[in-house]
């Protein structure tokens, strides 16, 4: 596949370390080819968006990286180790938050550590730190139904951060929150990527969101899903969060992506 | 309900039915229905007698053993059926058959298999209670939010962890509903067992009073039984309401 080799050749320079790589991954659901021969590299410490029209298999790819689904062929490597299932090197942030409705915020945030057998006092100390980090201080003993959608996703984010995985997998994490909260989330995500030396894989269907937050955008096209293009915005990241949305490179990339996706939207 | 601006407490309508009972009783329409006041006096006089205490403890023992076994067997079976397609296909027809079967007809078979003692009564109670508990636990698990399961899996939950920390709690509102109906059915089971298998407990009292036409004694025991069943059922309904807040958001 020409676009695959093209995609692999596009890393900028030899100094970029690859954290996650997928090699010739295929996945079928019955007769439907969801992913075909898909290869993609995710540089360490950067945020890579998977962007594409609905049904392009971006969530499927994310779940395969998470080890929640197994590919029919091909393999996934995370930090040089082949993925056979979920592991402590990856943490998942869910679109619908996936919080335990019967558990308090602190237990939800500590739940990943609880499953790993960390002692209660230790895991609650860690959870408290991340609850503060995501801006939910004072809500430790609240329950999810008492929180707004945006606050719930902050709980989901704190849970993923508290297990201290190197790779954060985010499945349309901001799609279920309102527009203003989403903008705040996007800004917070940028500083998170800068401050934590983690690799982020970010699934979204919003072109603007992908261009705003990403170091690298992989455009997936559907039926069967393949990487059609990899875009690396470089010019506006350092200009500050307030100036990104009116930067000409930002606007050009948004237009270019829309032009290539337009024909796939029913 | 409000009458003349006063908020009536729950179940005030029982007072009306009690008055009606009293009137019908005093009119002497039939000796089957003595006045309520007479029934309550009888209740007061028999409630401390050794015969009544013995009947109560025998019935309570069979009832609680039956309900405990039903819960301990029913909830895990239901959860496993909800999780496992194969197990579900194997067991679901039987659960449905036994749920709707006339179980009273099976009691003679139980007597042959398990004898005439307490064991058969407890098993009868289980047979009345367990199926709805299985079915409700199964339904609770089947409507669980898939991403909760994926979440537990992605953070490395063992199957046992997922069972105890996710499936059980996610299905809890339905499980409690099933246990509540199961308990009501267990009351039926324990009395039928006591009447058909061996004449002990409240079953013996019913038999004794009705064959001697001691109708006020008969009604007194029945009121005690209804009261107990109602209290347990209301307690479980209270627990159900405690967890109902998250039933919609799983």
C-alpha cells in the first residue's frame, strides 16, 4: 500500500522515539473489514489523533491498542513489547466516562490501583493528588450522579492518570460534554501533554479539536480503514493557547482535512 | 392521599378495611369471619404461648434457611447466566419452567426424595424462591453498561474482581427486586411445605385451628404471617430504593 509506506516515512528525524506502533493490523467483523493492513507509529511524549468519519474504525484501532480487542492479523508493540491484552503500560479514558455509579469519586479514581492490589491508604493518597490535579478538590466523597458531565470526565481522566501508565488512550473523551467545557478540556489537555511525559492516543471526530490538540494527526478513511494521510502541525503549538485558533496554519489544516473527508460523509 | 387537607399516612386504607371486617364479623354473616377485635384479642392471648413460639421458630428456621440458600445459589447462578451465553442456553429453559410450574405438585416427589422432615420443607421453600432471584440477577447483568466491563478489563481486573466489583453491584437493583419477590414466594413455599410434608410450624397451627373451626385463632396466625412477610418485603423495598439512584446511570 503506497500510503502506508508514505505514512511511515513521515516521522521528522531520527530523534523521535516510537512508543506505540501498529504493524499491518487487520480486523474483520463478520464480512465487514473494519481495519485492513493498518500500520501507524505513535511518537513518545506526543499526542496523536485518530481522525476520520464515523465507521472508519478509529475506536476499533484504539481498543486493539488497549488490548480490549485482538486483531485478526498484524501486531501492536508498546515500548517494544508485543500487546496480547490490557496491561499496566496503558490506561484508557472512555467516551461515556465508565465510572462506577455506586462508588465515590475517590474510589473511582483509585479503582485502577485497587484492581492492581495497592493498599487502601496508599491508593487513596495517590487518588487525592490526581483529584486535585484535575481540579476536583473537595469532591472526593461525591458520587458520579452528583457531578456534571465535564466533572465526570475529569474523574475518568484522574483514574487513568493515577495508574501512571506511559500511554494514555482516549476514546472521544470530550464528545459527551458541552462545548465550553470541551474547550477548557482541550486547553488542559495541551498542558497535560507538555507536563506529563506520556504518549497520548486520541480518537476524535472533530477536525478542529484534532488540529488544536495534536502533534500528529492520522486521517483514517473507511471501508476498509486505512491511514490516508499523516499531518504534523508544527507552526502554532508554541504560540500559546489563545492564538492557535486564528493561526493561518491551523485554519489551513482544518480546511485541508475537511476537503479530504468531505466525500466520505453521508 | 389527602382528605380535608390532612395528609393521610401510608396504608390508611387498611383502617377502612378493618372497620368493614369488624362490621361483617359483628353481623354474624358466617362463622368463618369473626369480628376483627376478637381476632386481635385471640392474637394477644396466643402470641406468648409455647405452642405459638414453637410454631414461629420452626417456620422462621425453615423460611430463613430456604431464603438464604435461594440467595446464595440464585444470585451467582443468575450473574453467571447473564455473563455466559452457553450456561444461559443450558439453564434458562429450566428456570422458566420451574418459575411457572405448579410447584405444589412436585412436593410429593420431594417427600420421596428427601423424607418427611425439615429438609423437604426447606427445599420446597428454595424451589419457590430461587427461580425469580436467578432470573432477575440475570436480567440485571444483561443490561450492564459494556464500557464498565471494558473499563475493569482495561485496568487489569481478574474475572473474580469483575464478578464481585462490577457485575454484582451493577445488577444490585434488579437483584434486590428479585430477592424481594423471592421472599414473598418463600412464605408461600414454607407454608405449603409445612401443610403437605410434615405438620409442623404455622402449617400445623393452621391445620389444628381450621379443623377445629377456631376461626379467630386461624385469622390471628394468618395476620402474624402476613405481617412478617410484609415487613420483610418492605425492608427489601427500602434497600431497593437506596440503590435505585444509580439504576438509571449504569
